[in-house]
């Protein structure tokens, strides 16, 4: 009787582990999809910023424009427009 009980406990633990593995796999799949979507949105927005910088006749890259903004230097009109379009009124 004790052996049957032990086997039942081990079988139940194995099922629980299988269930947990399924939950983990599903969660990782969802996280991977959300990450890919976020990266695509990021690239779309930065492509838009690069286009704005070019349209305003500036020679700097989007990275240089943001570093200038972070450094407290003058904000490029293209960066301001990008921030307004991305975040709402600044």
C-alpha cells in the first residue's frame, strides 16, 4: 500500500512538473512575441526620427540628436517633433 502511495505521489509530481513546463514555455513564447513587437515599434520610431532629421537638413544622426538633448544642449526641431509625435505634447 505504501509503495502504491509513493508511486502515486511521484506520478502526481511528474504531472505537476509537466504542467509547469507548459506554463513556462507558453510564457516564454508570449514574452518573445512581445519583445519582437516592441523592437519593431522602436525601429519604426527611430526610422521616423532619422527621416525627420534628414527633412530638417541636419547632418547629425538620431543618436547624436538624442545625446545633444540629454546633454542639455539645444533641442533640434526634428527631435522636438519626434517627442511630440511619440509621447504627446512636451
